[in-house]
C-alpha cells in the first residue's frame, strides 16, 4: 500500500508509474485519495481543537467548584456537553474518512521502478539474460506428462480421483526426485545465508491483507470460510508476516529467510493445452526466499537474489532466461520483478519457474514493519521475495530435457539427494 504522504509529495511520479501499468482512472483515484486525506486531516485538526478545549474547560470547572463558584461551573458544564456531542460527530466522520481512504489506497498498485518499461502484457517483457544449451532431442521425445505415465512416477488420474484436476500424486522415484529437489533448494539457500523456517500453511485475513493477497486476489485463494482462514498461495505470505508489526533495529539487516511449503491456488479461468501436466496446478511445492532489507540496500539485495537463482539453475544445467517484467505484467504489489523461465524442449516453449521481486515499502506499509534509523526515527523497511524454486515446472524441465532412449538421467547435483542417477 502506498503512503499518502508519498502520493502527496510525488503525485506526478505516481501518475506516470501507474500509466506504465495501464492503471485505469489513475488520475481520478489519486485525486480522490488526496481530497479524502485533506478532509480527514482537517477533521482531525477540528477534533483535536475541540478535545483541547474540553480539557481546558474541565480544569476550569474543577477550579470553579473548588472556589465555590457553582454558577460559573454549571455554565461551563453545559458547554462541555455541546463539545462532547461535536467531538462524537467529528470522531464518527473521522472514522468514515479513514475507512474510505484505506479502501481507496487498497485499490492502487505499487509504483514501478524507473527501470520498468511500459507494456500491456507478457509480450512486452524484456529478455535481459539467457544461459544454457537447449538439448536436441530425438524424434520420439515425449512431453513430461507422457514420461510420467511411461515411467510411473506421477499419476494425474489418481490425483483427480482423490481430489480433482490439478492435484497430482507423485510415486516412487518421482516422489523421491520431488523430495530431493526440495532438500537441494533448501540447502542452497541455507548455504547462501538464508535461515530456514517451517511455517503454517493457512493464514488469517490480516496476514493475507498485509502481503497484498487481499483484497486483490481473494478469488484465487482457497478459503476455509468456517474459520476464516486461507490456504497459502505462496510461502511468501506466512514468512513475511512473521515480521508484521515489528520495529527492528538497523543492525538487524539483512533478515534472510527460506522455507518449503505446499502452495494452493484456485487458478480460476485457467484452461487449454498450456495447463497440461505440471504446467499449472492447484497444489504444488515451492521453496521461497524472503528478505527484509534497509531501503538503501534493497536493489543490491534483489540483484543478489537473481544471481543466487541463476547459480541453482546453472548447477541443474537447465537452459533458462531472465525477463524484466513490463509495467502491464508486473504484479500488484511489486516495484520490480525478474521472472525466470526454463525451456521445455519437448513442449517447445518457455515455462516460468521463479519470480524475484522488490516491493520496496508497499508491503511494509501494510505490515507496519519498521526499523529505527541512526537518528532514532522509525522508517518503513523494504521487503523482497523470490521462488528458489517452484518445483512443478523445474521437475517438468528435468524430465523433458534429461530424457534419453534408455530413460531419464538425473542431474548430477541431485544424485546424492536421490540415491539414484537414472529413472527407467
């Protein structure tokens, strides 16, 4: 959530940034925010003046009673009754304006970083880096969903029987490869200085609001309505919310966290051939990295996250590319996002496997996550997160790119985790 003061002091920057995002009615909603805030502040000033006058009169009334001047005391008491009614009305107005302002602010996405270009869709994203060799497969190469069936390592039909489409069952070496990837990703993150956490897989509405899932993405989350809890769409939500409401010290930076969680997404409206197999699921596993950073270092930290993810894909020897997302494709809460995509040779297409984002103060403002600077004043921290990595499409890429006529070769770095080097 943007800060009103930032909007007020940087109106043109905000409007230009929202234009990059193709945000409809940006000028109107910004004017509404500023007018509502001005009205709120004027109401607060009036309320403060009345409360101050009431306090002053209360002291005077006490003095008159002590001196026996009852008539003067009673006259002032009548005036305090009037002031009390005025303060009640102003308090109600102030609450209404504060709620209206909050509702307006919830509708405004983050302002993109200056490096983000305007654009309307993923077609306008910038390819800024690519690495790895795309393997040449034989004529009989299969997509991962057919490989999974051939080697009996993932059962999509069984998952449909148990739950529904988008909930696969991993079997035998497929389950062990999945577990190997989770452990490998966690170990790499820990080696890089991230502290591991195991967090709840359901969160309350306050947590979902703090990281921006509510009220923007409620239709994409599974909701346990009886308890008003949400199944997490990403580990970012519970991990980041561990710091909600905290006032940290400047010496605490950087705070680096990692954790494995299953993730749950309704993916409403998803259909077609591009969602076959592991390409898009309702439940999937992911290892997340989250950073809480000093504002001066957050973009250096983002660059470090990108290099860290590159290193993992380099060890897996998977062909990948890095995209800088355009304004129209950047997520609601992010200021700058880099997407990682690996090439699925059997499908002949790029698959997104990770996003690394800097949210600047956008999440921290909702989280009320602050730090004390060297002058002793509190400032909003910057939050960042990235997938390191999301498993389904990484697994799909391994199955497809490492397939041979004899079976599926396991990437060398994963062999110690799997205990086998081939799936036959």
